[in-house]
C-alpha cells in the first residue's frame, strides 16, 4: 500500500527528473548551437591513456587511417627533416626544406587525450638547424624550443593533446619566414572522442606561396628571393608544394556518389586562401578546423597558419577544380588542382552538355586576353631552338593553365596538345586558333570538345615561338612556325 506521503514523494521525484532532463537538454542544445558539439568542450588534460602505439604518418595527398573508437593512448612518432631540390613546375626546380621529404610535411593523425612522444631528426646532409611548432600543442612555443635540432642530431619531446581540431605545424627557426617559405609546414589532426564521422575518401591538401628570383615559369633552379617574400609578392602560389602536384597524372581520384573530406591547410607564409572547389559546394566546413560547423558553403577563407575540414559529396562525374579564388593565383601562379570524379551521370543534378564543373573565366563568347601594355615587339629572326626556348616560357604563362604543363589538357574541357591530331594536321589552322581564338565543336584524338578558347593577343613572334614549342614537344610532329607565317595569316 502506498501512502500519500510516498506518492507525493514519488511525484516530486519524477517532477525533478523531468525538470532536470529538460534543463540538461536545454543546456546541451544551447551548447551545440554555439559550439557545434558539446563533446568538444570536455577537459582532456586528465584523460587517461590506455596502451601505446607507433603513429603512422603519411605523405600528401594521403591521410592515415581514422582513430575510430580507440581510447587515448601513448603515441610514438618520428619525423625526419630533409633539405632537397625538387620540381616546382616543368623545368623549374627549387631547394625545399621539408618535414618528411614532402611539401607539405607528413600528415599527423591522433586522438584527443593522446600523449605523444615526438622525435625529430635533422638529416646530416642538411645545412641548417630546424625545429617544429605544432599549433595543437599546449606549451612553450608549441614545442619549438624543445625540438630545436642541428644537422646530424635528433631531439625527443612529449606533449598531451588536449584540444581536438585540425592544426598547422611549421618550422619556427630564424628566419622563420624563410623556413616556412621553403616548405616547412604540415597538418596535425586531433580527432575528437569516437573520431570524425566516416567518409569515403579523405585528402590532404595545403596551399603555400613561393618567392623565386626568376618569374613564374623561368626555367632552372630558382633560389629563394627574400625581398619578394618581404614584399609579399609571390611568383608561385601552389597546392602541395608544386604547380603539377594535383593535376595531370597527379589529379586526385574519386567516384560519383562518394563523400569526400579535404583536410585543407594554409602554410603561407604570407597569403590567406579563398579556397573554392569549382563545380561543388561544401556540405560542411569545420570553420578554422575547430568544432564550429558551417553548412552549404561556396568559398571559405583559410588564413596563413590556419586550416579547415571541408566535406562534400561528389554527386556527378566531372573534373572538380580546386582553386584559390583570388583567381590570378589559380590560373597564373599555380594554385589549381583537380579531383577527377568518374561514374554515372545524373542528368537531374547536372545536364550540361560538355562543360561540367569547368569555369570559363572569359565568359561565354570569345574575348581578348589583355596584353601587358608593352609596345608590340618587332619580329626578330630566331633559330628554331631559340623559338622553342622562348616558346616554352610563353606556354607556361599563357597556355598551361588550360592545356596543362604536359600538354595533356583536361578531360571534357581542354583538348590535348600532346600528340594531338587536330594540331598536327594543319599548321595554318593552329596559327588561326591562336590569333582569333576558337569556339564550336572540334574533335581531337577521337574526343569531342565544344568550348571556347579565348583569343591570345600575342605578337607574331610570340605565336611563332609558342607554336614551335608545342610542335616540338610531347611527341608532336616537329614543325617550325616562323613569324612570317603568322603575319601572313594575320593578313
Ligand atoms: C582559358 C583556357 C585556354 C587557354 C589559356 C588556351 N587554350 Fe587552347 N584551347 C582551349 C579550348 C577550350 C580549346 C577547344 C575550343 C573548342 O572546343 O572549340 C582550345 C583549343 C586549342 C587548339 C586546337 C585543338 C588542339 O588540341 O589541337 C590549340 C592548337 C590550342 N588550343 C593551343 C593553345 C595555345 C598554344 C595556348 C597558349 C598560347 C592556348 N591554347 C591557350 C582553351 C585554352
Ligand atoms: Cu626549418
């Protein structure tokens, strides 16, 4: 038998339960409104670790496997600093300073609460001391002082990861700007408890600006230019360390229907990135790599020394074009990459006939490419090899953004010039294409293109040079085009 008193007590108890559930709910709701997810607000400074393991680090564009449901652990990791000459662009090289032999440096993936024992090794062939400042680290200099290491030495230091998120790491040895400008940056991902939600594909991409003595495309080994870096006037703005790192054979691959996550960082040293993927919309942006999620974003700003996690579903087959939408950087300084999405068309989502996801900077009619404002150069008589040499420079400034540095073009958008039957069949027609632009359907090597090439606004000798270069590259027939031939066609 229940007395009134006990019934009253029970009622009071349930009321309390209800009330507290309500208050709890309201709390978590308001928290998740402000911060995305309350689990990110936990204090992880005392999170216990269970067991230990050696962390796998990966080279870009690869990312190590997700942490999933594992508990916080003791993590051992090792990174080797290597100074080495690598390709910046076709025919252009640069001495990069790297974490792990690549720009950006190896990707580090850990879980919040992990205790990391980090060993940094400075290769004996290197010329300079280096160190590492990880933005994910709480403590003096993000580890910079503790990790300062001379060539031929190694240093070990340790830290606990108490904030989840995506963070930049970089070298912080004086002159700091120069170490970063030479490629010394990378990303460390600290996953929340339970990990990020699973996706089909994950990629690692970082932007960086480079300062060379020569201009964009000037051939040979290009030394770092301190004055240009100081003035913030980069010659190259690239993804993953070089102009061709994410295009041509290096294009990222995905299938229609896959969900894609890009861990995007900006090493700088100077420029912020207006990051955009032409032909897609970010379903989710983890703003600044933190726990605030923004939905349905076109272009997102990523500061120098900052990062963001970007997610979208590749719905239809296309060549998605990654760009810094400060657009001269994309088409004239190298900040351009491709995700090639293959698979079934979905005409409901996109029924464009030929130009899926391709940006036409000049609009829908043939327009003229502006010229430098220099006086028109007098035709000078150059030998064939001189034509080829100066033609290559013109190609790297005027053609490569569309036809690609290796002349292979971009599927469905820009026809190939390498072993191109259209080009090799008729020199006069090729001259006309450069003088007047081209639109309407053409067939190149059995594939149809129906697009627009803007008129190039080049002088006769420039047209002669660039075409001679094209005809003498990538397996083409070797014709020589003279300025006289061009001037005849112009009339
Ligand atoms: C803005 C992008 C763009 C730029 C820059 C560009 N092209 Fe093109 N080019 C195209 C497109 C698009 C077509 C195909 C036009 C069509 O479908 O009618 C084309 C076609 C051609 C063709 C004929 C087709 C073939 O594959 O043989 C030649 C030759 C050519 N371009 C050479 C050049 C050269 C040389 C330069 C640099 C001086 C250059 N293009 C710059 C976009 C571009
Ligand atoms: Cu360094």
